[in-house]
C-alpha cells in the first residue's frame, strides 16, 4: 500500500496522494497524522521512515471537484468493467462505450446515455435502442454524485477497506 488518504481538519476526505506527497506535507508541517492512526499496520514503511496511511491537513482546503468528470475511464469504473447487456466482466481494452439511445439518432454523450459494453453486444445492438435490439440493460446508466466515494472505486479493495474503516468512526 503506497497511497495515502488526505483529509481536511474536520476529517472530510479531500483526495488520495502518493506517499512521497504525504511525506512532503508532513515534513513541511502542512499535515499531521490522523487521530485514529495507532497501529504499526496503519503506516507505510519506506526506508525505515513511517508514513501514516491517512493524514490530516492543518488548514482547511476546498474540495478539488464537486462532480465526477465524464470520460471513458470513469464510465468503465462506474460499470465495474462489466458489459451492461450480457453482464460479463472484461479487461478495459475489450470494452467499448455504447450509446443507449444511438448517436446516429442524436443520442447525447452524457452519463445517463453511455454504458460499458463488450464488442460483441455493441455490434449486435448496432444503431438500435436496446428495446429494438431485444436487449435489456443490467442497470440504468447514472451520473455518480459523490466524488470521493467514486474516487475510492479506483483503488484496490485493500485501500478502500482500510480507509472506510477509519472514515466511518
């Protein structure tokens, strides 16, 4: 685990940063170890230097984003790298983005109209609506509303489990 969760003084999550960035913030006195970091497992060990896995700024900073940016990577993360028609999980390179309401019919490029789709399902659906193609969406596409919660999805389960355990308290 080499990533560190950065909090505002009121324990509000701000972002995830590298252990190097965390070390710089700690050494400059801009951040301190979070209150609930107690055990040795709560630290990253780098060349005999212990860096807490969660740090807290000594000053309040505005949240970096208020909404999740719309892009291919974020759509695939939202849909958990799963084709929204057949339900199979795929590596990133084997997925396409599908316009639920076809682009050829002026379907917009937006969260609520784009889903992750395998190449086979995308070719079968072509420029038809799911209903016209006789296909059913596993889950209706949506705009993610919580930036930090969505940001956590980008990290392995070991990170999320550790951060959520302490953020819940």
